[in-house]
C-alpha cells in the first residue's frame, strides 16, 4: 500500500508518468469512474491508494468468479453439477480474501449463505440453458480507435449469435430503463470491442442483475445493438477524459455515491 500523508493533488511532476499511462489506454471502469467523480479516480488510479474490499465487493467478485467458471465449463463442454459448483464457490470465497482484511462485522457466514443462494436462484432463472455453447467467455479485447487512447475491456460472456452479456450483483431491484442508461458507457465500450474483434455487429446486449434481497432474484435487461449516437457519446466521453487528465482536473463530484466511497476520509481532507 502506498502511504500518502496529504491527499491534496500532488505536483504535476509526480503525476506525469501515471497520467501518461492513463492516457494511452482506457477501459469502461476507468471512464465510468472518471465521469462519476474525478477525485475518486485520482485516489484510485493516479495515487493508487489501496483499500480492503467491502463485503459487498467480495460477494460480487466471488459470484462473478463462479459464473465465469460455469461459463467456461459450458464452453469447454466439461461436466458440472451443483456439488462441484459449490466447491468452486467455497474455494473462491477463501482465495479472494487472501491478503485482505475484510470488515465482516460478524456476519461473514450469513453473507456467504446469501451469496450462494443468489447463484442458485440465478441458475434456476437464467435464460441460458445448461447446454448452450457460448461464443466467448471472459475474453480480453483491445480496439485501436483513431485519435483516441486504446480501448480495452473484458467481455464476461458472449452468447451464441453475438449477444453480449454483463453480470452484475446489486442490493436493490434495478429499473430496466435506468439500468440501461446507467451502464450505457460500459455497454457501448463492450459493443465497440466486440465489433473490432469480430468485424460484426453484436445482435444485442443483456444485463443479468443478481439482486441480493432477502428473497434473491434475477432481473434480465435485454437491449438492442448500440446505436451510432451512443458510439458518438462514448467517443466524446473519452475525449473529455483525455482533456481532463491533461489539465489534472480532479475536482470532487459529491452525490449519493459518496455514501459508499472508500475514499470518504481522504476526500474530506482534500482542498
Ligand atoms: S466522497 Fe464523494 S466526492 Fe469524495 S471522492 Fe468519494 S465519490 Fe468523490
């Protein structure tokens, strides 16, 4: 962990290298965070302050890892059953905690049971059949876009026929319309990456939300292919990202998202 005594913006010289690196390559998560709150972006990607994962983040990572294994097994035509998936889940639950001190507040087992139940409900309700062959699983894709940083990303799953799927865990039932809007930048990145990698337009996009309620549920949002207008908005968002980094523009954007920001204390001391 890199120790930082003062969370104020450091001198330009000390930021030169990280900034240059960040301008060479951009991903959906960097772009989203930059446009959500530039100060949080600076803490995470420029100063690289490390924080222990929150319980919610750990649950999301474990669920994601097990879904990845499930997709890979279908892709490789390997057998899997509930017992094997449960073993994988237990292994990931432990492995992803190694080296981290997660503050469970005494409810780790409860959270673990809820996370497994969430996966069981997903496999009951998913539109993906056990014998459906994926087109791609967790594939790293890069796209060179003229005049812009290299775009990189990992596609969780591409279903047969070119349907891009993104898995998300959340604590509240999402509204399909606002969910599509909230994740537009990310989905547009994925669609562009898919087009560059295959030379084809995606047939559609799906967000699979696994909702961590007392009675967990699954919400599938299906979307048509990305439009030219959405591609144009993405490119403008990337231009704004590059220009903001040029100017070291790291002003905070306060809002509801501050309630779960891991850099809340650093932010309070920033001026
Ligand atoms: S607390 Fe809010 S304003 Fe401050 S860095 Fe975090 S998200 Fe940004």
